[in-house]
C-alpha cells in the first residue's frame, strides 16, 4: 500500500457531469428515452434552489492526489464510456 493510513481520496473521472447529464447518459446507455426535462425556472419553483443546483452544477473533484500518490487510473476515462459496460455487467 502506498497511501497514508486514514487518508481519503476522491475517486472520479475527469469528465464532470451534472446530475441531469448523468440521468441522460444512463438513459442513453440503457437505450431508453431520456426523461422529460424541466426548465430551470420550473425546477426552482417546484423543488427549490438546492434541487436546481444539484441538477445543474457539475461536480468538480480533484483526481490528482490519487493519481500521484497511488498511481490510480480509472478503467474508463469517463462515465459516458463506463456506463454501458457497467450496465451490461448488471444484466440491464
């Protein structure tokens, strides 16, 4: 083991997606229509600011430390590339 005991690493790819984009990519990988979208105004009015931000803000996490300290590389460079084989392995 190379990492310091108790150290926490963000394990992510380098292609940040919003939650909404993740849902669309999952639908694409499953070969089903993407869910009906709603406007930003409708999301804000119906669900509030936190919901709107969760759907529209990509998660920017730094994968650098795990690469440098552990030499880790993702099997798939992005969610877009990794979802289809993952879903196949789950029998979807």
